[in-house]
C-alpha cells in the first residue's frame, strides 16, 4: 500500500484520487438515505392525514385498528394531591409529624420552605374485589376501583401550574402547541355531521389555569381547535336573527350556498376558502344541534338525580350539568371532549381549583363533594350505555403534592416528581395499578412514566402511532410527544 503524502507539519495530505473516492462514498450514502426515506425504510415515518379542504372534519382511517373511537379527558385543575386521594402510603401514618428523611434544613419547593411529614388527610379503605386502597375524598369513584387503571408513577416537567397544565394538555410547557383533542380531530376527523369534532367544557366558574391554550389548535389548521362551551354558557350567535322565520332562514342559507359554490368555481384549489366555507356550514348546522344537545330537560328524573343536576348548590349542579352534557355529546359522535373541574383563580381557601397550599382539607372538602358524584355518574352512565366499549376515559391533573405541609400552613406544595392519573374504558385493563412512588409518595421510583408516555398511550388506543402522526411546521415534523414517549403497554387489555 502506498504511504500517505505528509505536509511540512506532518499531517496527511488529501490527494485527488482519495478525495474523489471519499466524495463518491458520501454521495452514495446521501442518495441511499434519500431512497430509503422515500420508501419508508428508515423506521417510523411521518404519515400526515389526507384532508379534503371542503370537508376537513370528514372521518379518517387510523394507522391501525383502534380500540377507542372517542376520547374523554377529565382534568382537575390545580394539582390534586395523590397522597390524599389515590396513592396509599401507610408509611406516612408512621412518620406523621416527623422531618422528611434526608431532607436538608429549610427544605424549599415551589412556594417556599417545607415543614414535617403529614399523614393522609382522608381515610383510605380497601375497595372492590381488588381491595385497592382509595380514600374517602372521592367515595363514589372509589366504588369503581375494579373498573379503573391507575398509573401511580406519573411525572411532569414543571412545578408551575401554567406550564404543567400546558404540558398535560398539549405535550409542551410553552404555549402555542396543539392540544390532545386538536391532534385527535386532525388525525381522525369527526363522526358527527352537525357538531364539532372536538369540544372543551370548561368549569362554569371560569377557564382552567392553562386558559384557552388547553384546547387550542396551535400550528394545526384552525378547524381543529376545540369548540368551548358548557351547560351554563352555550355558544353565542347560533340563534337566527329576531324576526326571521324558518323559511326565510332556509332561503338565505340556500342563497349563500349558491354564492359559495360560484366562488369556489372562480378560485379552484383555494384550500383556505374551502375550509372557511366548510366551517361556516358547520356553524349553520350547529344552530339546530347545539341547542338540542344542551337541553338537559329531556333527561329522566332518575338520570338528573344520579348526576346531581338539580342540586341546590349552583357550583355542584353546574359541574353535574357539564358531565351530563359530556355524555350527550359523546353519544352523538363528538370525537374528543376535554372536561374541566377547577378554574384559574388565586390560591386560597375559597379558591375554585385544587391548589391546596394553605388549608388543603377545608378546600378539598368542598371540591371533593362537587366533583365526586357527577364524575362517577358520568363514567357509570357511559358503561351502562355501552359507550365505554369504544370510548377512552382519562382522569388527570397537572402534578401532585408534597408529603409535607408547607411551613406555617395546613397545605401541601406542588410536586411534579410523582403523582397519579387513571384511565378506564376501551382497551384499558380494569382493576389494575402500574408504577409506584416511594414509601412517602415523594418521587416516582417504579416504572416511572411521563406525560409523553400518557399521550403516546392515548393515541395508540385511538389507533394512532405517536411517532408517525406529525405536522410539518417551521422546518420540523412536529408531534404531540415531541421526540419522546413510549406506549405504556402494561396498562393495555
């Protein structure tokens, strides 16, 4: 072999023949990568839905057969304490009032210095055939223990409400990314011809801590954003103008349809125009469908009592009406519903979310009584009507809380390092628990999961590969799960 030619400094010089050989190898590698990418041979590849601009919400086929056709996410805003609800830690009873082992003096978390460990503030009891230990905070939900799949090792990226809530709803801690429901309707369209594919039902007292970003479309087309309304605040501007008869309204609609068709003929291929016309036509159909689906008076007295719709407490009856509205929307083909309990307010005893810093027990006594009956009625009603056979229900909150009390207070600080979510319905194991926090409930230590994993699992049950469902934005094939996430296969039936 011919020895290399060296420069005055001793470095090998690149002669013409070597340069051409190396250049040829590099060019061949680039060409091969291009061909493999084109032929989908480099692993999971992006699969963007083919969307008809004139019918952007038409039903679409998932990547593979789905267990769930619909998604209901029930979200408690403010950070529910897993230690006082779903995550039984008997060691907290033994260590009650003692310093946290290994914690430094002046142990500081989100809002300040922490005091000693505090036992669960609600009694835990074995529930159902499984004997799952659940607290009395949610007694009716606890009765459903054999139907629920608990994930006790969830973790979040932020200990601040806004970013953490944003991640639970959109996968990112920053604003401007599509919500879970937007991704689902983008991928699958809708089975309802006269209702939105994606509906957000905020608390009757206001929006959650993440605000409208929780159901936003981000960089996806605007048609995939959530339509927000609840049982107390219907969609505005759906009613026809005063003095307009049904015949006049129909004639106006026919004239508009004629003009729109002529406009489309004049500008063929204008996808924005076609999508805008489609949105207006859906809004017109909603003039009839939304008032009907929101009319809870047609429900039986037994159903209304089951949910608590006529409770004298307007806060409880408001959430009950929202839960009943969610069921009515699901049975009419709405693809995704994000149902919220808790609104964006300052943290205090009178707060309207689960942010229990100062007086957790007094605050949770109020919230638990409002949430438990309607939420349990909703899940039970879906099961009895056969809707859970193809509906996935996910209960979540943005993070958990500390096993200690904050110094000078009777509440727990934020804790994103270990908390609980649960699922039930299509494709999910029943009466099953996955993952665990440590003996004090401070950190996830067994089968640690992330919100990326939760989102990957939700998409999987909807028949979607989270690595292949993408949207090209700003030079990047964006995903709900960013570049992370694994399906939590152990939770699947």
